[in-house]
């Protein structure tokens, strides 16, 4: 991790947010072109894309596993704390994106 922590923290949040919002909206556009309900598709995609947004934001799993290994076996607990905070940032970005999609689609409101 050559990048400073604060920019990596913010990048993790906004990458996760962008993947979730972009993937859901583009998927809704595809649903519109195929004759399906676009708002329902956007809502469903936001739920299924959440884990992929987190994985994309933290940069895959191998680098993260290496940092955990270095933290545990080499006694560098600072790396473990940084990775946990980056994961929490990505989780926050995905949750924020899902909340925006919920507000946008209003699928959670029953008639």
C-alpha cells in the first residue's frame, strides 16, 4: 500500500459508492430496454451488487490477505487496523449507495 491512508480511505468509500450506483442504474437501463420494470431491477441490483462493490473498493482479496498476514505474523498491527478501516469505509460506501437507491426507487414502501 503505497498510497497514504486518508486518500485510500476516501477512495474506498467512493469507489464502493460508484460501483453500486453505476451498476444499478446501468442495469436498470438494460431492464428498460428488455421490457422489464426498471425501478424494480435497480432496487434488486443494488442488493446483489453490494458485495462486489466492497470487493472492488478494497482492491481484491489477495492484497488484503497479504496485509492481514503481515499484521498477524510480523507483528504489524497498524496494517490490520488500516485494512479493517478500509473495509469499513467500503461497507459505508455500499450502504450509502443502497440507501440512495432505496430513496430513489421507493421500492421499500408498500401500498
